[in-house]
C-alpha cells in the first residue's frame, strides 16, 4: 500500500492571503427568497466532543479546493511568559477532492507535495482583542488519516480571561468557549516553525503589514511590490463599527470615535449649530462624561467635508465646524478635559463617492469626529465604556446581558432561510443558520453553495466598497425596529477606506465546484439589549428578517 504525504508550510505568496473581489459587490438585482420552516429554539444544543474532552470540527483549509481535515482543539494553557494552544490536525482519507483537485481519495487536494499554511488565532470576545501566533502552527509532514499533535504559542493572556475563541483558517471556522487553564510549563512550548501570523486565517482577510493593495481592472486586488510580511504575533485590539442615522461609532477596548453627521449639526455651508444639533451634542457629551479615560482626558475633534467644492474652502469650513463642536462640548462638560479641534477638509473620506450611492456617501463624509481613550475597568484590562453597540439617541432598548464567552458548537443547526444571488451568469445560494452571541459580538453563520454554471472563482468575495479587505464586509445586521447597522468587526486600527483585516475565515471560497457548500462566518457587534432575532443584510443575496440569535 502506498501512503502519500504532503507538507503544510508558510511558503505562501503574499498575494495568496489577500481577500479578492470577483464580480461581487453589495448591490444588484433582487435575490430569490426561500424561507424553510423555523427550527425551534433557534439552533442546536452544545454538542459534547467525541474524543478526550477536546472540541472537534471538520472543514476545508488553505486556498480554494484545499485541504480537507479534522481539527481537534485540546485547550489553551496559561504559562509564565506565554499562552500555549494544543490541537490535533488530521487530513481525511475519506475526503472527495473538490473541483480542480487531483490525485483521488488517498491524495491531498492538488496532489502529493502540495504546500499551504495553517495558522490559528485566539480571540478574547469579552476583552475584544485578537492574539496572533508567536511560534508554532506549522505542522511537519502529514499523512492522510494520521493525526499530528501541534502546539502554537501566543502572548500571555490577561489573568481574568478564562475562555477564548480559536479562529481556524477555513470552513471549520470558530471554536468558541475554549477553556484557559493553568499550565505546568514555565517556558516555551514545543511547536516548530515561526508561525508569525502568516498564512490563512489569522482571523483574517489579512493584508500583511506594509501592503498597499491596488484594485485591478478586473475587480481583484493585488499588493504593491513594496509589500512586506506580517511582523509577527501579538495582541491586537478589535473594533466594532456601528452606522446610525445621525452618528457612527467605532469602538475598541482602549479607544472610541464618534462620527457625528455634519448635515444634522449644521445647515449647508454653515458652522453655526442647527436646531437639530442640541440632542445629538447632548448625547455625545453624556457619552464622553461616562466613557472618557480617567487618566487620559484628551478629546480630539476633527472636521471633515465631502469631496466636492474648493479644497481650501472645505478645509476652512471643516476647521470652523470642529471649533464649533469644541465650544458646544466645553459648555456641556466644562474644562476638565483637554480639547483639540482640527479641520481635515475632504481628506480621509469614510465612504466612496461617485456611482449610484454618491449622495449617501457624501453625506457620510460630511462629519465631525470625536476621538478619545476609554475608561478601563479596575484590574481587568478591559473597558467599562459602552462598546460600539451604542444606539442612536432616539433608540429605546432593554438592558444588555453581561458579555460572556460563547459555548462550543460542533454543528450550526437547521437552515432558517435561503437566498439566491446572481453573480454575472452564475448563481449562488446563501443558507442562513442560527446566529449566536460570543462575548460582545454576534457570530453570523451561513453556507454559500455554488449553483453554477461553472466553478466559483477561487478569489470570489463579498466586500463592501467602504470596508475593503474582509471576506464578508457587505454583510451586516440590525435589531428589530432599529435603524442602526452593525458592520464586520475590524482587527486593529485602520485609515478610512484602507484595506484592513476583519474577523472572518480569511476568504470566502474554500470549495469551487457546483453544488459544494462552503461554510462562512463573520463577527459583528451585538446590538444592545437582549435581542433574540436580527435582520441580516447579506449584500447581493438580499435581506433575511427574524434570524434567531442564541
């Protein structure tokens, strides 16, 4: 009997880890609707792991039509100078290769000797941070059907973090509720390789540090020739994004930005607060009083205009509007804060102007941003401020439940709705699963099935033009009766409109053949209140009402 072996390595071109767009956008013709009967309870109970207390899922990993494998998460150990994840990776001999694969059932997709990368990240859904690998996560030669034990090392987790979510680089996706236990070791683990945050699935849509992707005429993205690899593992803040009618909120564990719509604050071309401004500024002042750091009282106020008009006039108007907001906040808050007011003119737009959505984009770009450091909880390393789920001033919500880590879900549950989207000549079906809460976030779970004709492009993705870099940034949720829109959770700070990483599988296409389902997920800020259902806006696939939330 011949046993074929293959190697997973970090030898992946930088272009391989970019999230591409292949004729996909968040606008288009109406989608077909199919709503099957609802599953009672909104989803399955937590499934006990089949082996040794671990958490097990199967999935496809790497690039399109890549490795079919079983992953078992054993747990995370807290050691003196780092945290160590232990897992087992088993290539499946029974796998049927996806379209484009070769070699039969006993060969890895692409044939023996195929190389790809396998890196995982740890997500603290309560503290709102992502931990990328320091070392490990690069298995040596793997035989089909043979399990390989792996260790991956991360920076030390805070002492109050008792459970984390493991983000894997494929359709197995997230393993919520992984316990963090005291380890016996005091030094580095036994993992091999550098890991260093490379490869697919560092929570990802990963654009390596130094990369400046440039859209090509075909709609895909390519890195510039100056791209450099990610500098290594570490802890990165996560940012929730909420869009409202009168303000947007971008909230992380250490800082927050309120983006107030200038059209609400001022009349056209004016720097005098309008009659509608009082309620918005009262709400902003209340948020600042409650949330600004007790040790860093600096408040930065930046005025912005849209891209139309004279540049120097825009710069002057944005400066005067920032100063007007500064004056209003001082009247409400007094002199206990340190204020700076700056005009940015039409620099740093948050929405792409031009096209069918030009008016809405210009309205979002006309804004005054208020940025500050947030108050921290004593000894916890986490914020006590209201995160990015802060509703619009007119919203009325019930109290939010305490943010607690989610529990492991081996299965996603029954499909609650299906939508069909048209992508050129091809059709794809979206099967929506019950969503669930993981700490401060909602986890949106779904399958995308190619209905043909032909294979799905291996670089297909579903981005929003204002949030490039993620696999599913066109997808969002809103609460029943609410107008706020909750967008994909971003990894780290980013310049407006720049490519960034988001908490998703890293890419949208893991299987390309007709009829093959590919599981996807995306993390979104949880709306305030104890919401039991949400409206899911799935871009070209359309909207799905009343998606259950566990």
